[in-house]
């Protein structure tokens, strides 16, 4: 069943910031992230708006699948390796400005503490493999449900729970060092 333009615009408004952030973490370029985000939603519109198109039960998971595939295609075309979160943290880009995590109503000490924690976690994430990075970002930054992550990764929910558990264990180990 085709999606209406109004439904698509609502879907876009709800997901565009998270999709952009996810892409930006993976490509470390604002311009590339903007281009790929546009391409994601163009492909999404093309697939969802046509009559007889693919039946989609979970639109957000569908968008993330498109996103993940476009990132893979991007690196295949550019003959690049995905940049790690550690490299992003060390690159000098002000990701924290783009991803407001600290509540601006808090006092400066609490904001500084949260910022240091975020930087420490970003650096630790850089030491994990890309599947672990993705699953942690999707679950805790993008707040996706296990079922949505399973759909994106085309795995069973139990496998995703196991992967998430292993990813968190590895993250804890890296943070202890």
C-alpha cells in the first residue's frame, strides 16, 4: 500500500535528525552526510509512494536499512574504510555541538562532566568493531527497539540481544582500561 505525501513528511520529520546523525558518525563529513541523508529519503519515498510497492510494517527500520545499505555503497564506491568513532573524536570536529546531550539548564560543572563522559564513551566506542558500534548507537543514541534493530540487521531478536550484550561487555572492558 502506498504512503501519502503527508504521511511521508511526518515520517521524514520524525527521523531525519537521527538518520543524519547516524550517517555523520559513519562518514565524518557534513556534506557527505547531508547528501546521503537526502538520498535515503529519496529512496524511501520512491519505494513507499508507488502503488504496489513494498509492504513495510516498520517504517523506521526500513529507513535504517536503506541508510545502512547506502553507507556500504558509499564506501564501496569510494574505496574507503568506515571511519571509527575514535577518529571522529580525534578529528577536531565539534560533534557535541551537533548532538546536544547535556541539558543547557544544568550548571556548568554538570555540563562539563557530561561532556567528558560523552567524549570518553565515544573514544571507547572507537575501539569496538563496526557491528558493536552500530548496535550501541541504534539502541542508546537513536533509541531503537530490539525488534527494529533486528529488522535492520536482518537477524532474530535473540541474536540482536546477544550482540548487544557482547557489545556492552566489550565497551565496559574498554572503559575500564
